[in-house]
C-alpha cells in the first residue's frame, strides 16, 4: 500500500488514532508525526516507510472478515430445474446470481450474465450455468474477497466442508456505505 505524505493525518484520523499513538506504534516521536503532518519537514524514506507500514498493519488488523459480511441464507437452484424457474427465483429474491447445487455440492453458478450469454435458447439451468465460484474460509479478509469479485460474480464462504454463506459485490457495497 502506498500513501502520500499528505494523507497521513487523514488516515490517522480515520483510524481514530492520536499522533502519540501512531508515533508509539511506529517507534518514532509524536513531534515528528506533527511536523510531517504540518509539512514542516520532509521525512527520510525509512521514517516514511515506518509510518506507512504501521498504518497498513492497523488497517489490515481492523479489516472485516468474510463471516462478518456474508449473506448466510444461500438461495440456490438445481441443475435440472428449468431456466425460467431460476429467473423467477432471482426476481423474487432480487438477486442477480445464485449457486447451482446438488445437495451440498456447488456445481456452478447461474447469473443474469450467463442467462443472457448462453441461456436464451436453454431449457435447463445446467445448460446456461457458469463454473462454480471459489470458496474461501470464514476468516478471509474483505480486501482478498474484493479482488476475487473482480473475476467471479460471487464467492462461497465455508467453514471446513460446511457451507456458511455467499458474498457478492452487493455485500461489499453494504460495508462501504455503513
């Protein structure tokens, strides 16, 4: 993570830290933090890195985990169901994708995109579904999940072999707006 020196004060305030607390955690003096924040001095590279690394550690420590943001109720469909049934279910629950499951096994995912790309002439879900979304453990950090959601429409959260929930882009947006 790279920060501009001018952002130190903003980040420190967002984390709810006083100058003295950040200084103690970074192993430098409070007066040095004050001088950097007021742009009275330009710190050495090593001092700036100490501050940035300390901020990064604090941010990662406070970052939410999958279990805190996941939707626990997984709405799913069966691969043998009719595609029209899946569309109706998605409309009823106001979701844009759902896992395709056979008992406890996730076989794939059906989404608005996969229906539009593959499913217009399909009769069954299995003909229009995409590959199964990846699984992550319940303690996976949001930053990792956010990166994964750039490639997948959803992420399945599991506790060992037991399915615990699902995370979509919508769940990430809820965290941001809180």
